[in-house]
C-alpha cells in the first residue's frame, strides 16, 4: 500500500525524467493545466463521452499529485491508498 505522497513523488520523478518542471515560479501555469483537465472532463460529461471522461479525471489527479509533490516538504503526509 502506498501513501498518496509516495504516488505524488513517483509522478514528480516521472515528470522530471521527461524534462518538465513544476516549481513555485510556474505554479499558476500548472494550476491552469488542472483547470483545463477539469474542463475537458466537463465537456466529456456534456457530450456523454464516458469512455474519455475517466482519462481526463486521471489526468487531473496526476497534475494535482505532481503539484503536491512540489509542495510536499511544506505539508503533512497525505492519506493512504490501497
């Protein structure tokens, strides 16, 4: 069983390996990418494209967990996932 902060760290390491950066300096950009993913999920619901909806929700979670990993040193350990 991994803690969410461990999953967040895995995502952060994967992102870094791909050459992308998440910092406090580009946090507004990263937050707008979260908004974009949620908007895409909303469009999927609106058009009843359920096969694509889950992907957008997963993308949203990945982006949020990446942000969390960036801020991890300032906050508590996140909850457990199984």
